[in-house]
C-alpha cells in the first residue's frame, strides 16, 4: 500500500542552536528527559534527526512508508534578528532532499514567525518556488498564539495560497509549567508530563480552541489546519465545547464542531490504537483523516500493522494512507 506520512521531522543544527536558549527557558529539564541514553520513548539520536538521505530512506523502506512530508523542528523559538536567514537555509535543505528523492519526500515550510512579514514571504517562496505543500508551526511564538494580530500576515498567506497549516505540539508557557507540571514530582516525570505525555497536547488543543474563538475561521473560512495525535484530544470533547459555547455565546458563524469538521484534518502521529481510529471515524469525516508516524520520535514499524489491523474497507484504508493527503496537498 502507498503510505504518505505527514509529521516527519528533521533537525537543522543552526536552527536548533539559535532556538536553544528559549527552548531551555521553557523546559529546563528537556535535554535530560529526552536524552537517548535514558532509554525512554521519543528520544532518537541526533544523527537520525539530521539525516535527509539514505538512512532515512532505509528506515522508510523498512517500515513501508512511501513518502514523508518533511518538517524542520524549532523555528518558533528562533529570535527575529536571525530567524529569516536561518529558517530559509533549513527550508533550502529540505528542498534539496525533495529534489534528490522526488518520489519519497515532500516538505512543509518552516517559518520565522518571530518576524511575521518575513514568515509570510518565506511561505510564499517555499510554496511557489520550492514546491512545498504547506507549513508546520510548533505552537506559540514569543508566548502568543497565532491569532495575535501580528501573525495575521502568516494566516492570510496560508489562506491565499490554499495550503494547510500543521499545528504541532509545543511546550506550554512557563506559568502553566510552574502551576501544572512541577512540584513534588521526579524531574523526568515532571518534564515528560509537561511535554509528550500531556502538556504539549493540552497546549495545542488550547491553541486551536483559541484560533476558532478569536474568529480566525470566520476571517479565513477555507483555511485548513492539520492536528496530529488524533486531533490533540479535541474529538473527544466536541459535544462538550458545543454545549458550553453555543453560538449565542461565541457570536461565531458556525458551531465549534462545524469548524472542527470543516477546517481540520487529523492524523495519528504514531498513536496506532484501533480504538482511537474507530472513534475518530465516527466523529470526523473519513476524508479528513490523514496518516503520520512522527518519525523519528516514533518508529515507522507500526504503520503497516496499523492498516492491516484496521477494521475498514480497503477503499477507506487507501484514503487514510494516501488519497486524502494527495488531495489536500495536491501531490
Ligand atoms: C515530536 O515532534 O513529537 C517530538 C519532538 C521532540 C521530542 C519528542 C517528540 O519534537 O515526540
Ligand atoms: Zn511531531
């Protein structure tokens, strides 16, 4: 089966270095909690993260992944003074990989969101000159959600280009960490609760709730967001949000669940549980379910088994594995 995976990361050393101080301030325990030597999940070696050639292709071949849509980690934490140049260079690296392996790699643009006008220009360049298929944004920039007025050029550009924006998990602000993810907990437990175990996902759900309720999708009715991890917990709460926030309160043009079903695509991001798949199939349109591994933080090895075990007609599996992505990304 042809499988296209949409949350597949690489690291660019210059981008990572330039964002390290901000990353460290938001999550001082991160390096220790995700040190490959600790032997815990989601801790790939740096060489694997940086590889955009044979090693990555071999891992894809071994796991039955036809194509990865590449995304560079970390641009939201790079300061405005250096972000445009560094992020541009990282996008150029991704573009080179897509040219070397046109059947195996596509790419989402990384954006220097600390400099919003430059970010909009870079999205334009990536889509129109490099053939990228959208963008991936790793949460807040300078503590602000994407609906803050200064990021409007980025939203406007994604809407005008008709490319999706993958809203990826990111560390919550310090006040949230201090209140929720600290105190009497072992350091590794606190940091993992703050990040992959819970905090990243709660933060991303709130980010999307904020985009909807600040009216982003009334301003840009066709803007499409991709959420990983089966929609970052939101599908389970659609009914609750609709009930607690009726349009009488929000004054929006649609109900929350309508925005979710009309402006959002979701993907498993390595969470290959069949119960989540079945629940999401009952909750959002089949046409809005995509596939993602979250390589190299999760292994490609679970992909084929996920589709083999899915209690679905072959036609539906093909949609999730590649057809929905091909349509959305115009591949
Ligand atoms: C991810 O993208 O999901 C991720 C990171 C860093 C560490 C673990 C992880 O970006 O899962
Ligand atoms: Zn990821």
